[in-house]
C-alpha cells in the first residue's frame, strides 16, 4: 500500500503555513509559507486608534494557494515517491476570535467596502472593550450560566463584543452584513464552496461565541438587550451545524482542486483555533498542559467529558470537544508574550532579539533588580481586563536593555504561573507541560526561565509546526485514516528528547520574585490592595543576594 | 577707570568650566571647558557595584589650568582692551557632597593608592546606604536636633556616611588618611597653597557635614558610637575655620599665578556647591526658587536670617549662609533628571535626545497613557530613600520610545511639584521660579512641561553658565568690588526675556496625572498604602480624553 498524506493549513497573525504530513509516522515532507502582504506584518492598523487590528481576508485565499503549491513542490522534491493524489484531506487552523462580516453569498464585505469595519477583526483588536463590559454585566444579571463558562468575564477580543461594537461604530457596514463568520469557518467554507450554509467550528463557537451544546447560541432576549440587530446574526447561526474538528466541513471544490493540483472531493476538516489544533499537534492528553507560545500564549488542557468540571474563575473558556472529541477543553492565555518582546525590539528599538537574548542569558535570576507586569496588551486570564497596561519597575541609571528584555520574559513566565496555580487550585492537576510555537522552538533562555519559574520540567513538541501538524491530524481523522484523534496523535506527534528542567538555584530566586509579582498583580489588577511599599526594597535585597550567591 | 573682572570656576560631574565675567555688567567675555579624562565621562565606575561613583582629583587641577588659560585667551580675542591683570579674584563651585581622603600635607591619597576608596567619592556614589541609615537612626535617638535640619534623614550621598563606609570597607586607605576634604574646599586650598589648614565652606559643612553654627561639627560622643576613628577626622575639622563664599579661602600662589598668567595674591573665594552658587548666578532672592536642572536637580531658596524657619520634613537641609550671607538657605533636590533621560538614550539606547525631544514635542499631555516615577537614582527629597527605584507604567504594545522619554520628563516635573508643595505647606511661599543649567537653556519642551505641571511661570537665567557666574559673583564680593552679594547680583545677573507660562489645557491634564503620580509615590515610597488598583484604568481615561480633546 502506498503512503498517505494530509495537509495542515495554519493561518497565523502575520503569515500562513501549509504542511504536508505522512500519516504513517508524522513525517513533514513539504511546507510552504506566505507572509500576508496587506498592512503592517499582515495587520491593518489605524494610527488614531492603537486598539484597532484588522486583516485582509484575500491574504488567506492567496496564501492557501501559494503555500499548498509550494508545499507540494517541496514534497515532490524531498520524496520521489510522493504524488499529490496521496493527499487525502486538508485541516485548517486560524487565529481567533477573528470574525468578519460577509454578504448573503458569503463574500467578504471588504471586497466592496473600504471601511476598516468591513475587514477581519483580528483576535488582538481591542476596540470593543466597552461592549465586552456590557456583555459581561448583562450576562451576570440575566444569564449567569453563559458567563460562568468564560471565567466570569467576556473579552473585547471575542465575537459578540466585536459585532456589538461594529453595530455602534459602523452601522452602514453592518446593514450590508448578512453574517459574521470566524475565519476558522470562512476558510473551509471557501475551499469547499459551502459559503452560504457553513459548518461552525465548536472551538470558536464554544470558546468565544457563547455557544454551548446545552443551550445553543445565546438567546434573543439576551441579545435584544444588547442591540436589536444582534438577533439577526444569531438567527443565521442557529440554522447551521456546529461541529468539532473531527468532522468534515465540506469537500474540496473542482476549482480549488485544479488550482492546487489536488483531488477534488477530498474532505476539509472543520476549522479550529491555532492553539487548539496546536495542542493536538503537541500530543495533548488528560494531565498535559500545552503552551503555545507565540505573539500571545494559549494554554490548552483537556479533561474527559464523563467527569464533571467546575467553572474556574478567570479562565477564558471551558467547552466540550473544542480540542479533542469526547473531552472538555480548557483554555487560558496571555495577551502578549512574543509581542511583548517585539514591543521592546521593534517599537522601543532597544536591540534585536538575538543580541538581547545572548546578553540576557548571561544574567542570573534576580540580578537585574527588575520586575515587570506582562500586561502591555491587557490580561486575558485570570483578570480578564483589557484596560490593564504594562509596568516595569526596579530600574536604576545603569539598567541595560537586555535586563529589561529578560524582565519581560520573566513577567510572562510569572503570568503563566498565576494561570497554572489557578487551574490546579480548582482540582485539575497538571502533570506535564509541552511547549510549542516559535519561541519554544528557538529560544532556550526563554524556555529555561519558564522551567525555573514554573518549577516543572517543560518538554518541547517534536514538530516545529505544531498547529499545522494538528490540522493535519484532524484531516487524518476526517478522511478516515485513523479512528480517533488519540490514535492519530500516537503515531503522528511527539516531544523532543531535550527537555528543560528547573534549576534549583534560579527557582529559589524566582519563588521570591513571584511573591512580588503577585503583589503587583493583585495591587494593580484586583481590589485586594496589598501594600507595595516594600517591593522596591525587596527587589534590591534579591538583587544583592543574587549577585553574592 | 579700566574694567574689572573675576573668574568663576565651575566643577561639574563630567567637566569643569572657567568663566571670565566683567564686574560692571556681568558680560561673559571668555570661557574654557575641559572634560575630565578619567573614567566614564569623568566618573570612575566599578562594574561589580552600580552604586559606586568616584572621580580623579588630578582632573580638577589639570582642568583649572587648561580652562583658565583658554578663557583668558578667548577674553583677549573677544576684547582687545582686556588683560589678565584686570582679573581680581577667583570663585569656585563644585559638586557635592564629594569628599576625598588626603594625607597630612593635603595631598590626594590616590596619588599613591590605587584603591578606589582613595579617590573622590562623587556626590552620586551610593555605596554608603547602610551607613546613612545608621547615622539617621543614631541621630534620631541621641541627637534629634542634628537630623531635624536634614529633613529627618541623612543621605548616603553625604560626608559622614561616606567616611563611615570607607572605614568599614577600606581600613588600609583610611589608616593613611589624615583628613577628608570636600572638593569645594580642596580646590581653593590647592590654588592658594593653604593645603594643611583649610577654610571649610559652610555650604558643604552645613548641608552635608552635620555642621551648624550653634553646635559646630558633630560631637565625639555621637561619632564614637558610629566608629571610634571618626573622632580623629572631626578633631581636624574643629581646628579650622568655617566660612561662607563671601570670604577669602586664601590667595593665588606665585606658582599658580605664573602657570595661569594671573596676578599672584588675588583672593580665592571659599568654595560652595555648584547649585548654590548657581542660585546666586540666577539672581536668587527671598521668594524665588532657583532650580538648577542638570544630571540631577537642585532646588535652592533663601530666607532672611532674622525670621525663624521651621524644620521641614524631607528637605535636604536648612543652613545659615550657605548661599548668601545673612540668609538661611533651603536645599532640596532630585537625584536623577538629566541622568534619567541619559539612561533612556545612552543605556537603553532608545534614541538620541534631539530626535526624541522632537517626537515627544508632538505629543499632548496625557496622550501616551504613561506614568513614571523618577526614582532610578533613588529619591533625595522628600522621601530621602536611596533604595527606591524607577517605575514606568501604562505601556501597550505600540508605546514608542519618545512617549517614554516624555513620561520620564513628566515624572521629574511631578517630583519637582511634590517638593514645592512640601515647602509651601511649611509656610515658605514661592513667588517665582528661575531655572538654570543645561536643560533649562536648551530644552524648551522640558521647560514647558515644568511650567504646565507646576502651574507657575518659569524664567530662565540670563546666563547659560549660572554656576560659574555665581562663583564669579562670590569672587567679586571677596575682592571687594561689591559690598554684598545682593549688590553684585543686581548688576551681574538677570533672567531672559522669554519665560514659560503654563498652558491651561495641559495643566488641567497634568492635575489629573499628578494625582496618580502622588498615588504611586505614596504607594511605593511611604507606608500610607493608597490603593493603586484604578491607576491603569484612569490613565486610559486620561489618554482617551486627551486624544479627543
């Protein structure tokens, strides 16, 4: 029997990647990457509003074509026995919640509208803060069970907040919108030609769209109180199927098949978020926390459906089957990780990553006397507050850029620890951490700091393209090559031999620093009002001890 | 009658300047500058201890010679009628407290010792924090009247803390030290050859050395409890005269006269701190606050001796005749102002001053959403705590370096306002502010922010070389050309026509930001524990209002 393959398509914030994966062993035999040509590194910005982040959907379709063609070419070059008929399916993951308005034919409104509201509202668009607060307040008042699944706070990054804000600021655009579609659903719909009646991925619907199998999408009475027009969009959603990524969203159209040189009719898996299928590609299973570390961070865990789960305050979402069928998925995340470092290198222009990482590697834990909060893009989990901002503390007149760079990395690690402590506090044990994403792959300083701060060994996904691999796993299930995600993962995924183990000396210092981080976290992010008057003094003491030690 | 001139010598942190001033109108007809060749911009650093800052005293003597020769040359070039016999005296100002150990002949110990403890302990050397705390504690216990004149806290920057620390860490050096001399006293002593029995300037003695006319230098019982060796240094001090800058420390030796081409025997004024004689050069008088804005900032005020003054908590010092005879001088200061901006440009390398100032000028008050504390070098007045550190808050992923640059300027202005409010609270009204120093001269953005934050018009000293001019004024009094400082100032000093007036819109925004600054100030710097949980949210609101307004 000849080898079989699937393609995983991974739509990130700045680029898309196609990956061709062999089903018998997970070998990645071809890949293609495409940087979105529109905007600033793929993001459409508005100089008068730093909260706005949009995207051009044309970049996805052009990107899908270019990357699949490039991947196929590379696969043929790498393996003479490979031919494109051996590709049995396509899986899709994207950023999210990244919804866009479309017309009745499923066409992007931005094809005919230049208003930025007609484009894709990228996950990190934070224009809808006021609307998120409204949704939160209303849900607490009349639909507490809705919001309990979202850690008690609805985020400005999510679907209904964005729709509501669009209704307020761009009524002309909204009048032309027949539907708002997450890009994770729009892309499979485009590839399979099912553009007017879509299958909605439960990943976005459940984690961002207030959908739950027990109640469906939010009800009209609830939406009416937010804005009369919202009901229209919910009505459209209710006519459609909600499914997990182990389901076919449709099948490749003859037009796309010809363009790509693939067989028409191969299944396209229902889309899911990058971090969720990334968790699949990293080999997620009960007891494993998968950390996808990129511009932002997404923490994913799964727990068997048969065991009931408490609602965990501050967690982004607990949803059935958003990652693996027959499992709950738990999602947490940090709004800025790679982006926080990129702020330092690209906006402050305090050095480049290579040089700063090298210099920061020479520092010991606590040696800089610095402490930072990782809130430059707000706090997604546990505080779920977009109106928080960054903080750097402890600098003297000789503080160097690499010291701040390291303090920013440490801040994200402390933020990660706050999340882990919260999850464990609610009875979900974390036995191992598997990291994936560009930073996990490339930056050993970063990974070691995480091991030291979290006090747990950290493994790295064997694949450097975990998200695309997870999409390929979904496609492998959808095309029938494997009976379950677990069966496909056992063959197609794994971790690298090298793991990061906590350094006891550093961990001891980070225990002390974490207490101070938590003090600042609670002082600026909660109403607990812990005193901060000794923080600067204690940082100096930690610094002195670190220099002596 | 031919014109008469004096020379002002101004020894700064990185360079020395000589200025030749015409007594009839204050015209500055010649100047010379010399950058100290030793160390990093004149400062000897120790890479293992960021608190250490020393200086090589040879740089002062070489600098005095080179700058006076250059100034004389320039004066002759500028004015054909000028000749060096018309120079009637020399005044000296320096940084401080910057003491150094000398041998029995008044020679710098570093001529024969390479230990950094044998050099000048520059004002911004902060190695003596623990010792300053000891002195503070002991004074509160057994000599409360000593410490009341220092705002209740003795600083690590000051004379006795530095001696005590040197006794602890460098006993071998201290065994060879016959005396510890402030450079404001050592330089006049060198020029006049009176190197073994010096006249001590009341400026350093009173503001840093625990000297007061009513009790003299600190008593043996007090010093004994700190360290038995300290008594030896106090005994030497007690054999000598303490005098104000309107007194001759001695007269130019024939050797120096020949080297400089000046007349032997012209008087050398008793030295004083740069900011103090800078206040004289800026035209200080009762009701005027003179702000010398440089690497750090010094605020000087005077009040008539006949009116009694309360002790003001947190103020660096209240001393009779340290600035002008027959007046108290009040001193306050901020530990990092120009240095704070230089940290951003030179250490973080986030841009250069010109480019950052231009970009920051385009921003409106509150528009960046940022707030900073100006404590990268601790807080000298009101908190008097060297163990405080810097803080920057409110940044997002698009915060630009010029926004932080502006926030740092604003932080120093808020710090200045805390000081002014404290002084006025204790019944010393401030009617006008005169700024001097490089930043006042060159950076109109900086000055406008100060006017807006302080809510008072700010004048700029007519002379760009206020300190050197003040030294020349002192020399004019000492040589008998004028009967008093007031009489000399009336002719030799003044302010520029252009003044900075508060912009009401900016002032309104800064009123709101100052409330938040004060919240952070009290949260991190005092035990008051004000809640900070709304600070980030309020900054966002101010930002939104500023962008709309």
